[in-house]
C-alpha cells in the first residue's frame, strides 16, 4: 500500500508560499518611499492617466468613424 504524498506536497508548498509572502511584507519598500518623498510618484501617475485618456479618446474617435462608415455601407446597399 503506497502512501499518498500529494496532499502533503500541496500543504508544504502552500505553507512555504505563505511564509515567503510574510517575509516579503515585513521588508521596508525603500523605492516607494523614495518616489513619494521626491514627488516623482505624481509624475508617474499623471503619465499613466494621460496615456489612458489618450487611448479612450482614440477609441471613441474610432467608434464614431466606424459607425459613420457602417451607415454609408447601409445607404449604398
């Protein structure tokens, strides 16, 4: 009769993952502190927001253009 070790392996992997995440959470994140203290985090957020707004504007423009072309195709049929 063979001993099933699969549940033990899953338990061990889960335990290691939990301990590893606890160790990572205990370390101070100096990069975030540096970005906040120097004010550069706001620049990063502003760039991300600008890119997102640009993508949304492009998609709205593209949707209107495609709708216009669809209406032209329906009129020609």
